[in-house]
C-alpha cells in the first residue's frame, strides 16, 4: 500500500490489481462484472478497516475460558453513492454483516459534469458511527466531496472513502476538500477525457453493474 498524500492510500495487492484488470475488459459480462466488483470491495475493505478498535472479551472454547479480541467501539455505517456504489455494498457486508446501510443519491449533469443530490438517508445516530462511503469511480471528485459534505452536515465525522478506480484530478480535489477523511483507492488511472470519464478506466460502472449499457 502506497500513499498519494497523507490521507490517501493506493492499494497494491496483486489480487486487487488482477481483478481490476478483469473489470476493465469490455468483454466481461454483467454477471461476472457484478461479482468482481463485490470481490474487490471485500479485498479493499480488509485494508480500510484494519484500524477498527478491538476489546478483550471472555470466550469459552471447548477446552477453557479465555480473553479474545472482538470489534469494539462505534458501530459501522456503509454509505454507497447511488447508483454504482450499490455494487460494492455486498463486499463490505461480507466482512461486517451487522453494519447499517444508508444511501446518498447523486446524478451528474451531462453538460456541466456537476453533481446534483436527489436522495439522502443515513443510519442514526450517524455521529456515533465509523462511516465508509462507497463509489467505484472517483472522476472529477464532485460527487464524493458533495456526499461527504452531506454526511458531515448531519454530524458524521469518522469517515473513510473507498473507490476502485480514481483519476488524479478527483483524488486531489477530494483529499484537499476533506483532509480528515481516509481515502482508499484500488487503482490510480491516467486522467479524465473531455467528457470527464476516467481513462483508461472501465466505462460507465453503473451501466456495467446493472446491465443498462
């Protein structure tokens, strides 16, 4: 794992790299694409959640009682940015099945490339939770910045952001706008094209997850 800035972590695990290559392939079908998105989210979640606090709890094994570590502290909230972020939720829930799931709905204006919010539903009390925001693609950074602005406006503070592919432009914008948020990236790509799509990227992630391409 390498760092882009103090709050950005580029994951370099070979399994993540391999699966992202499969996602890039235009011939990867919807069913396989959807499964791989979840698998990558699980692998990334393993890294992003490595600092969760633990506490010693008394356990009785078949042989004796012992103190053993279990997750402690604040409860986890998973917040996908609709709609593509939904594809990553299952991967995180595989690691933390008791996590609460909220949703933030944003769409991008095709002309201005600016995000517009149309839905926000967060677990309560959000201020007491460790929050993981999910969006497979971090392009301009506008949607991610706006989503985290919304979460903070409701009192959320302990926030992590996970994306599978990022453009340098979006990563810079998000890391500077929210330096207190840990950002986990599966792959840092070359940059944005004139339509603000990440290149080489993997196309429209939402379309490929839901078969609407």
